[in-house]
C-alpha cells in the first residue's frame, strides 16, 4: 500500500462512522442545495472518471485551501473555535506575533493548477477513491476533499515550516496535511477546540494540547479500541480565560438562555420556547446560535420575551442568563465553568442523544420545566459530589489556570526549537 492509499484508507474508515451519515442527512434537510451536491457526489464517486472530475472541481474551486506564510509554524483551522485555540496557545507561548500568520493566505490559482499538472497522479488518486466505498454522499465528499488536499500539499514547498499545528484533527484537509507533515518529519501539534468523542483519531502527534483529563481518557480509550498507542506528549490547557466561578442563582423568575446547534431542530425549538414563555418561573428568553447558524428566527424573536443579543461573546451572553439550556454542545461546559446552572435539552439538533456523554457522566442534568419552580430545585443537582466530577472537565476548579498556561506554552515553544 503506497502513501496515498494509506491516507485514503484511514479517511474512509473514519468517515464511515454513523455520525457522518447522520450529519449528512441533517445538513441535507437544512440546505437542500447541499443535499443535491451530496447525491451527485455519491453517484459520480462510483466511477474513476467521476472521482477525477470531482477532484478537479474541488481543487480549483474549494476556497478553504490555504498556503502557509514563511516562518516556523503553520496553524491551520478555519473556524472561529479553531482560531481561538491558536490565539490561546500563542499567548501561552508568548508568541502573539504568530496570530497574524494563522491560516496563512488563500492558495493561488497557479498552485491549484500545478497540483493538477500530473495526470498520472490525478488518475491514481481517482482510482484509490473509487476502490473505497462511502456510506453516503457526504462521506464521499470528505474523501474527495482529502484526495484533493493531498494532491495540493504534496506539491507545496513546506521546507520552512517546523511545526504544523491543527485545531480539530478530523477534517479531510487536516488529515492530508498531517499525513504529509509526518512524511517530511515536520513536527505536529494538535489543539483540542471542542468536546471529543471516542471515534476521533488517536493522538498521533508530537504534542497534543487538550482541554481536560476527561478528554484525555476518551482518546486513550479510542486508541485502545483500535489496538494502537497514543504517541503524543499531552498538556492540559483549559479553554477558559479565568478560573471556575461558584454556582450562582437568584430567585425566580429566571432569565433563561437557549443555545442553538448549527443543525438545530426548528419545531423542537419552537416547542421549548412555547413552554418557557408560558411558565411563571421564566422572565426573559435569550437565544445564542452556533456561529455557522444563519437560520431565520424572526418569527420567534417577534415574541415579547424572546431576544437574541447581537454578537455577544460567551461571557457577555451568560451574564444575561440565570440558567442555560444546551443541546449537544461544549457550551455546556463553558456555562458551568462560569457558574451558570446548565441543563441538557435532548432532541434539539440532528445529533444522537447525549452525544458527548455529559448526561451519562453526571455533569449536566436533563431539563425538566418543573425545576423552574424555585432556586433550590435548579441548583440541587450541582452539589459537592458533582463538583468533584466536574473537575475532570474543568481543572480550574482545583488548579490555577496560570500553571496550565505556562506548561502548555513551554511545550509548544519546545516544538519550534
């Protein structure tokens, strides 16, 4: 098996997980145009020529391919959460000068054309893709992007890069970049940017900077399940700007914050707001949407007690809330860190029940409108035993954040030497 086959095989095994089937279906329901794209991709991917055409299209027109600027580090991750992770580790290392280099510059057309210059290489990658079946069009699209990324970055000059740093390690472009970095003996660093699940790739990096011990344990289980060993040096760096706050709550009526996933369920949201707006224990309802959620909420916001604060940062948003209702999202941990009682609202997105295991682990209780009767019912769950358990998700409950920042920054600087 050559190097391209190995990369695509690993990607195919990863994107065959049911999570991506569910994600593809949820995206197709929300955005019918993308549903058509996934259908066409799945159809074209059955043929070698079809895969070839898909690779050419992605290579030429997919906008997120980036070229690193000269310097010791290429930090690649396009989402807002990714960029925050990069800025955080740069600050810890005293290298905020690297912030302006995050995600480099857009890949020029000349480089895209050069990647397609060898018909032999393009034909080979197309054949590898055709041999690997995908469970749905969404997963097939990820494999095509992975193949295109390999063609692009295997022709790029990365000789000045000493460290490839990614935030989230399971997008197809990052898979290809990491694969190439290991071949060229470029140091690799993974920054956790959101809660992790046990189907994520094992920690195969020179340095992994994780949020908490719970996430580390998940990665260890994932590696054991695959009968491999995690080879990364691990540092714990909580994703917060301050130490944990004690739980706080005034008397009802409560100002209630609702967090929306990117793929939120509109009927479920409307039902929840109907319950809350008619409850005497609720005064105002504030909505915070996922950064990529562009849904029209005007009908809901027309109600007198429902508001969406404009561009509010997490802390500013939670300052408006007495309690938080969260779907499958790492926002639950952030809200608890800031001392806001937080509850899980199942069925509010297209992801399976308790995706991150917060309910099963006793970190976040299920929401029941009955708790809105008084403050004691809201905070009853969050006792001393809960605090001990929560420390596995937020080490600042017990350890000063400055200690973790210094250790992570020093480890990151060491990679660049």
